[in-house]
C-alpha cells in the first residue's frame, strides 16, 4: 500500500468504527457521531485516539484487514476509552491505562468475533462491556488515577472548542422546551457515547436519519415502546436517561427490527413484544451488578439481540429472515431482498432444459393425480396434443396412433450417461407393466447430486451408451411405451441419485416458452410447468449471444457523445474470487455484476457512479433474453436502492417494511432484425419506468443497436438530451496477455 | 311426408367385403356438408361449379405438419409454395401460421410482397429469373436459389454493380434411388456439378452462400428418398464447413410430399399408401440429426411442401348436366365442370361423392366435363350411384394446383369461397365475367365493325 492508500485505509477504519455503533457504514453518520462526541472535548479526543490506536494495533498484529476497515475492532475500543475518559482525569497513568484498555478490548473483540461467529451471532458491544468492567474493577487499586469531575461541565469544553458562540448555541438548544419523551430520547442517544446532553443526542439522531429512515423509525419505535412500558408499570421514569439504560431499547430495536433481519411488520412486532423482556433484563442485571458498583450499560441489548438471532436459527418457518449479505443499511437489505425474491427465488445454479423438440403438453405435473406422488411427486409427463386435445389419431388403438410415439428424446442438459435400461418391450395401449415400472430409461449425470431421468422409451432405440458424454439437445433415444405407461408419454424428472428408481428432486426448468390460449407465448424462467400447459424450448440468436459475450480480460471502449462533447469510456471485464463476472469502469470506479448463461444476460448489482455510462448500461440491459422474439416483452424490476432517489424515495423508506409502493419497472422490446436466420443487425429498445402506486412518474428509454457481433450503438434518451455511445472495435490484447 | 327420390334400377356384380384388391369402396357416402355448411346452400348462393376451401383443414394440416417436424428436429421452418395455390386468402392462412413464402416467378414474388411477407422471408426459386428480378430480390435481401451457372454469373455481376452481397442457395439434384430422377433443376450432386458451383460461389467472395436446396420429385410415395436427400445435403454442408470454414444456415428439402389423392393407375388408393408427415419427418430429421452437426450448429430445415398441405382443404362442387348411354352400353354423366377447372384430373382419380342422399347401389360410369372437346374426361371409370340431372356432386382434394393451373377455356372460371373456422362463408375470388375477359383485349380499328 502507498501512503494514499494507508490514509484511506485508516480513515475508513476510524469512520466505520463510529458508524458501526449504529449498525451503519455511512460516512455522514460517522462524521456526525464524531462531532457529537466532541461536545465533551476529552471524550471526543480519547474516543478518536482509541479508534485510531486500536486499528493501528490490529494492523500491526496482523489481523484481518477487511475486518479492520469495517471498523469492527475500533468500535468497542472507542466506547471503552470514552467511558474511561469520563471517569478519570487525564494524566500519565491514564495514558497507560488507556493503551492497555485498547489492547484488551482489541483482544476481546478478536476472541469474541472468532468464537461467536461460529455460532452465527455478532459480538455487538460485549468486548466493550467486558473490558470496561475489568478496567473499572482493576483501577480501584490504582491511587494515581484521579476521578474526574470536570467533564460533567460540558460548557468548559465547549468554550475551549468554539468560544462563546458555541456556548450560547448550546445554551439556546438546552433552553428549548422539549417534551419529556423527546428530551429523554436525545439523552439516551447521547448516553451511548457517555454524554449527558441533548445536543449530542440530536446530532446522533440526525446522523441516523441521514443514514437510514428505517433505522431512525426503529430507534423511535424502540424507545417509545420502552418509555410507555415504564410508564405503564409505574417504574421510575427518570432512570431512563440518568443511568445509561434507555439506549438498550433503541439499539435493540435497530438491531432486531432492521439490521440483522430483513425489516418487515413482523420484526417491528417482535421488537414491541420484546420490550418488557429488555426491561426485565435491565432490572435483573442492575440487581446483580449493584454490589460491584458497576453499571449495566448495554448488556441487556447485547444479550437480547444475540439471543434472538441465535434462537431464530431454530425456527422452522422463515418469518424472520436473517440478512445474509449485509449492506449496512436496512433499506438496502430490504429492497435487495424484495428484488431478489422477485427475480431469483427459483434460480438454480445448473440449468435443466426440456428433453424434447417442439411443442409438448404437460399431461401430469408435480403432485399429479395418477402416479406423481410421495417421493416421486416432482416429475413431469409430456405428450403431444392436437386441436381437440387428443393425443392420438385414427382411433388410438395402437401405439403408432399416438402423436408422440417414436419421437426423438434429447438430453435436457449436458452430462454423462450413468444408467440405461433398454430391454422392456412396449405395452399395448391401456396396458401397464408394473414389474418394470420405469420401462426403458436413461439417467444423465449433470453435476454432483444432479441427475435427470427420462422414461418409457423404445427398446433398441438408444443412440448413446453408459459412460458417453452427451451435449444438451443431442438425441439420446426415441419414445416408446414401455413400463408403467398406458399410452406413450415422456416421463421426466430431476433426481439427486444415479439410479433409475431414485426419488425425484424438486428442481425448476431453466427457460421455456409457455403457450397461451390466444396463440401467443410467454417467457418463463426457472419455473415448474403445470398440468395442461403447452411449452417449447428457447432458441437463441447468434448475434445477440455474441454481442453480450464479454470475456474476462477484454476491454470495451465506447466513444460517448454528450452535449456535443466526445470522450472515450473504457470498461474492463473481470471476475471476482467467486468467479462472478463484472464490468469495471476504472475512471468512475463503478462495478456492474452480471450473469450470462448463454440464454439470458442480466445484471445482479451495481456499485459506483450513477452518472456513468456503465450505470446506464446496467439499467438498459438489466435483463436480455439472447433470442429474438418479436412478440414478447421481457420484464423485470430494478431494486429501489439502485436507481431511486429523492424525497419520494425517503418517504418510501419509512414505510418500506410495511409496504413498497414505488417500483422501477424494466422492459425490453425487440424492435428490428434484418433477417431471422443469421441476423447482422438487431435493434432493441428498453425502458425503465419509475412508478409510484402503479402510476408512471418518469421513463428512461434506451436503444441498443447490435452489429458486427457487438453492441455497436448504445443510446440513452434522457428528458432533455440524448447520449450516444458507439463501441470501438473490441481489444483482445489483454485477453492474450492473460492467456 | 316428402316424396321418395327415384333412382332407376341397376344390374351389377355382387361386391362383398369392405376392401378388395381394388382398394376401399368409395363414392357411396353422400357428402352433404363442408365444415357445417350445406353444399346445396353454397351452390344456391354462389352458383355451380364452385371451389370451396376449408380454413379449418388448412390450419389443421399445417399444424400437423409443423408438429411432426418440430417435435423431431429443433429448427424447422415452412415456406408456402405459391404455385400450389396462390389465392391470397390461402397464402395468408399459412403466413398467419408462420410460413414464409416460396416463389418461382416475379409475379409470385410481387404477390408475396403485396401480401406483406418480408423480403428476407421470400425464397426465390426456379429457372425463370431475369436480371431485373435478381436486382429486386437482392435489394430485398431475399434468399435466391440458383438454378444454373448463367444465373450464378449474373448474380456475381450484380453484386459488383449493386455493391451488395446477394444471399444465395444453390439447388442440388441427386440420385435418391427413385425414378424418374429430376435432373433438370439445379446442379448434380453425383457428377460434381454441385461442388463446382459451390467452389465458384465461395471463391468469388461476392455471394453469401446461406443455404442448400433440393427438390427430389413430386408426389413422392417413398419417404426414404428424403432421408437419402437429407444425408447428401448434410454431407455437402459439413464439407463446405470443412473446406471453407463456412457454415450453411439452412437446408431446404423442398416439397413433393404426396397428398391422399389416388394417382391414375395406382393399385391402392392414395389414402392407404401415401406416407404421413410423420413418416417424411422421421426420415429427414433422423438423417440430419445423425449427420454429425454440433447440436448448436444444426442448420435450419426449410420445407416447401405445397400439395400435401393444401390438397385436402379444397373441394369442387358441381352439378349434373345430363346422363346418356354410350355405344358400348356404358353409362356417361356430363357435369358442369371439366378439365378446364380440374387440371389434376389428368393425374388423379379424384374421389367424387354425391351431395345428396342416395342408395348404396353404384354403377360404373364415365364422367365427362362440359367442354366440347374429346379430352374433357373427369373420370374414365367411376362407381357412383345413378345421378339425375341437377344433382350435385363434391370432388375431394382439389386444393393443390387446380386454382393456379385452371384454364379459361370455353367457359369462364367460377367463384372460390372459403369456409372459416366459425362456418362462415367468405368469397375469396369472384367469378369471371365478359367484361373481365374483354378488359385486356384490343380490337384493331379496321376490325371493329362488320356486317353479316
């Protein structure tokens, strides 16, 4: 790392240490919390020193850089340091104690993080609590440490910091007559930083509001519930803000309501009913700690949150969804989850296609009436029907009368043939062979624990042998009427084991077209064809496949024309450690992660500059079916946090856990193709519609012209101007270097 | 009670059983309705004779053919052969079902364009293409199927002149084991002409060779022959790939599938011996799938089947003009339509049914048309119940070629109607009248008047 990177690293780690107190990584929040801490000069200074010292120590001792940058080590130290700075006068001995405190807290943090992460729970403020109590118990022996009373008088510090103006401002704010509940709320927030004034609390509250509306509303809900509970049981109201315990309700609410779980009305309800439990924990722990003259601080919060997270692991219903990819924002977590569920809830890593050519009808789906039951329920039977929904001609007395009899059956995905049964004669129509239930069958292994089986084939018709590798779409055999098959049909199932008799595994079919009654069709992704549905496979178009084929190592250069100005924009194609490909724009530091599986190109996420060409490209090609289908529209939803902003979005944030009424609807239309066999030019048009309560508010339109096996022209039609990007010839130099 | 119909008595040999060596008995069952519309109502409304096309049969047949091929091969496209029946209503039914167009003259080409078929979906076949025809087809991006070397040279010249790359295929003729072997169209596979043409195209670098085309014959009763043709075509395509690294986009196996009509002199009736679409599809797709193409490089299979697609959907209704006895004692019935409207009666023994109630007692008869020409014979020998003057008959399976090869000879051509899926009758071509015929005629001034 060079100097600049070092500075960046420590700035990040210190800022995150502050923001993490409130489960965030927002820089505004961090700055406001730091400012708030400096209302008491000593506390602010020693807190900052602790954050920096701990992060330096952690780096020197060689702990995980990523964790340091996240601020997870600094967070507890700075709280300990503030607690100590409040209690003792600053002198040489204090500096020694301070340093030991940082080291102890760091070790406790590393140890607890290591241990608790195995249980899948966070360490929260446990290192802080342990270190603080240990030091408070220990230093009673050290006479040289003098108790400090000066810090009670905040105005001395303010004067030192900002002269009379600041003191007057402080006085003015304090003179505002706030309702008791708000006053107590701000004081409780301030108490997290060992402060006892509402200015600190206000600064923190503003920081939370900027960082997250949901977190802010949760802090209020948590606090007010606690307040009302105390009022209801007739407990001592004042202790709420004089003895550092009110924040337990605030922090617990933020953690349970929206940080560790996806915020929904259920998490809000949960935190409301947990309030009495927190109150009891406070009371109980106070009683235990009283003889040792130790404050309870945030112990109840740590206990309840860790307990809830751990306990919910044992819930068999997924009412409270743990956040798996933490984005340090309840909004982002919620929108990303909501979007993920809508887009990818069925998506599987491995794609299974259809085992036939042309249009077939599902005669028995999953959980079917006839034979798809019990362990074998997740199977499909396919037949061919005519306009009268008949499966045969000429009376149907012979197998040959059935439309599907003798048709080729193809591999639904590539893989190795692991089992073949090829000696069962065809049944007469209406007859079933229960002895050889599956009849002539083939099992293909696609990957570990993923097999498909096709049954009721014709004896002697196999084109492949056990051990052969078959490509998707290759004919493996022809359909017969063997086994438990009263009339010819394909039995198709996905299974986890390599045997002909294995039970089924519920696994969606990756992509297919569903025919509707009016002769049109609908594009289906990762779904389960239902009984009675007529489906057929997807054909992709060479030009579209090539245009969206980005090879890691390749760079794409566009000449962008905007307002008469021309500039060059370059994207690099990379993959990350999980082999996920992304486009990277070095100039703007933007990333767009995409998936291209040969049938569909789609983006999963974007990070970076929202005025960059890459961002528009992310929106414009959010989901592209790589086959030209004039009659259909491709639709999808872009998650709110990636393209929505402004006041409307802020208002939406507040009620997002209960209702999401804003949406960003993506749509792709196939506009033009120069010839359908091997096209040389294709034009696509895509839209991004901002809708509120289903009403269109704003529309972005994009044009993509594909030529010469690449995206030739990319046009962004904004309200007042059009940006035109033309791709220059693709460079493969870097690809060759990598090879 | 209505008066019972009179039918004069006949004497004939007893004929027992359902089928004898002459095939199934036919012609006894009256055919009173077409898709729910009464024949007598049709004739009352539109006159006699009258062509009737069943939209339902058109669509059913297309879907059967499509299903037969697309369930066996992943990449199938039909192209409607205009010459078989280019009534716009018929063409558009097929276009609605997804068919492209296949034309063999500028007239048909313009007709397809006017029907709204995009240029790149009109296959331009046949030996009759002028330089101007080529120019239009190149401008529209239509696939041009080259029939002879002169056409090939002409296209190379045009590509320079127009600075465009024509999209071409070459027509191949080959020995598929059937007689007669069609070798008058295209380039021969066995003697190397085909490779000669391919080399010329590839080395010219002026033309895009996108396809290969063959059309091995017509009314083909041997589906195996298509398997042989498909293998040879695939062999060419794979070797072009090997030699030039160029992949062929499509293989056009042409048409020629037999309809259920019975050929003259055939021992068994057409419905008993004609292969089904499934039979043809089986041979073609098996040959292509086993030829050795990579699954994602399988060429598009284009089929131009006309006759088998449209024959069943066409009916000709007519009326009895008179009965008479020939010198040898055979019975003769004169109908109001003849070879002028039924060109196919030169090839087929068309099934003809009475359109009203009749007994099952049939008598041998000769069916004559109304033309005052000796050749005007509809059936030389048919078993039909005795018909009276004014009785109506239905001729089956006349959808292919009759509405394009009919003659305005002696009589004017009648109406064509189409019965839609809801049994509604639509006029799709009006009958000709004197004005229509005179419209194109010019009489020199000195011949305009005469006195008798």
